[in-house]
């Protein structure tokens, strides 16, 4: 369900989430595999940039609602999702998301965790944490689109279409439908030309200067309190 593709451009590894029949809905096991693949790419000195993309029409419609989980399982899945997002954040190289179609909930969080986002025309984003009763979405969005736009997207849980996403900074490139992967690989190839040590240093410095790491840690602590020490919902 996770394809690892090298050779699309020098120094670029592409990770493809391949579950198109389910609109790339993310299960706990898939999130673990993707987090491991990101960590492997981060540790591989031959990989200088990373692209995260999906097959099919959608980047991802969120967590798999058909996955049978109790309260403890839901809490564990949320923490696995958090591990995935942190793997992208901690990778010492640029990570580029290639977004086609719908990008919702955990998939939208994953895209926001990436350093750069390339979206296709017709793509759209939604951060439905407030509507779902889960306090997530604010930490990374503030650093991507700024406080006012983040409040709008998080508190309303509304859909954001590609053109608006480009205007507010959620997307850095907007390309024709079906072209997100190719364009994302091209962007990643440009970042792969940088000196690896300098690129890693600059990525961390940008995160520090923007306050991203402190916000992300605060959000993780909130989620731990929300789900409770044994995975029980804490209002």
C-alpha cells in the first residue's frame, strides 16, 4: 500500500500511498508504514529530497472510517498519525506534497506538515477537527498560512479550493489536473541540489524562527490530555 520510488529525479525519493479504491483513506497500519518510509528516507544519505504523493483521484479523505477501533484503538491511531506528521517535520531534507483531488483531515495535516505543497487544479483541502470534536489543525497551519487564515480554516472546517489555497500560501504551486506529481518531483529536484547539511540547518532554523516546534509540541500535549493515558476520551 506504500510504494517507494527512486529515480524520478536525481536525489529524489517518492513515497506513493496506493489505495485509490478507498480514496486513500488512512488506516493505522498504513500510517505506520508511511512513517517508517519517511524515517528511512530521512536517514538515507543518497536521498536529498522527498515527495509524498498518492495514486488515484484523491490525496486522501482522512482516516479510514471502516477500521474497527475501540477508544484505545482510536487514541493509538491518533498517536500514530502524530508520529507520521513528526517524521515529516523532523526529516532533515525538504519534503514536498503532491496533492490531487480531496485532501482532508489527517491527509490535510500531512500536507501541512510538508515543507512545500504542489496542488492540481480541482484539488481542495479541509481541516474538520473542530466539527469532529478533535482539537487538531492549528499548530502547523499557523506557520503555513498565518493566524487569521488558520482560524478561518480550523474553526469553520470549510472546504478550501486550490485557487484560494494558492492565494493564502497553503499551496506553493498550482498545476493542471493530473500534473501534481511531476511538478512536485521537479520542485524536489531543485531543493536536492542544495548542500545537504546547509539544507537541514536551514529547514530547522525556519521551523525555529516561525515557532513551529513549540506549537506542535503544545498540540501534541493537548491531544495526550484529550485522549487520556489509557486512550479514553477526556472532554
